[in-house]
């Protein structure tokens, strides 16, 4: 199976592993509406493909895994604090009822909306050069969904610092490994191969046992995650600056940051 320009999908029927690659390197693999729809469609199709037993999600190029939503697209919002239209809500495997194991292979930057994908992966493998950050607050936006997803994967204080420091700090791959967000560090350029190697091992096991284990793992935290996500749209509606003020902050953004 192959995707369009936004998403590239390859499958290895011999190993039972599929690789989904965000393929917009010129946009730092930011996700537009079309790519979001492709991701959702791919996850749902793999629910019916028994020849694929484990999956890897990654980004094309060396600069970024994913930098969240493409700021160049217009996403009209309902005029109500009780409703938010977020195209990224359906880009993850769990949001599409796929309970096959998914490993994220992170190269370069992973920020903002990338956490929708990391948050719904079973575990994360990263290049030593990868960095993680959440720029929302810098640009007058609430980090709601992103913080909720990461609060399931990292110590509270680390998530709070990342979300509140915004664009001023980036978490190194080493620090992400130390706090548990990343399970394995790979040499530069090696994250995808390392993730595929893990997926190949997992795919060699009986699928029923693997998928049952995935479902059991997620049931351990599903209630808390679901309750927290239910609050997210209201917090975003109430706390986000109007889009024109966000645009002003983006146009004046500074590139200075420190990596810790």
C-alpha cells in the first residue's frame, strides 16, 4: 500500500511489519488536513490486514519527525467554547481503534502535535540527535491534548516544564531517555532501523497474545486519559488567543533556545 505525498506506507509481508512515513520533509513533516485523513485511513485499514502484525511510524528526512499541524492551513472553529475542530484528534492508531503494536521512530524535531502520535504509540525509539519540545504557550495557545498525552508518558514535572517553557527549551534525546519518554537511543539516522528491528521481533509472536497485551496495557490508564481529554476542547477554546494574535507572535518568533 502506498500513500500520496503526505504519507508513505510500506509493508513487508515476510516480517509482518508496516512502516508509515510522514513524507513532507520540506514542511518539517507538519500535518495538513489531507495527511491527517491519510493517517486515519491507514490505521483503520490495518485493522483488517492480518498480514501486518506490528507497525512503525516515522518522519521523512533528517530534520524532523513531525512538527505538529501545518500552520499554513486554515481550520475554521465553531463559535463556542464547548466545541473545537482539531484535525489531529484522529491521526493516532488508538483513536482509530487499532490495537496492534505501534513503535515511533523519532528523527530530528518532535514538537506540538507530534505528541498525538507519540502518545498513542506503545514505545518510542529516537536518534541521539532528536529533540522534543512544545511551543504552544509561546504563541498564545493552550497545550491541552499534547500535555495530556505526555502526562501519560513522562513524570509530571517534566511535562509541566516542557509545556510551560514553550519554545525556549528543547529536551534532548538523552534527557527524554532518562525520564522514560524514549525507550531506546540509536545512532544518528538509526532510529528507523532500530524500531523496525523491534517491530520484527514483536510481529513474529502470536498476534492474539500481542494484541491482548496491547489492550491490557492501555486499559491500565484509559479511564484517566479519556476523562482528561474530555476537558481539553474547552480549555483550548477558553485559553487560545485569537488566530490573528497568534499569527503576530509567530511572525515575531525568535529562534533562540537551549537544549537540556
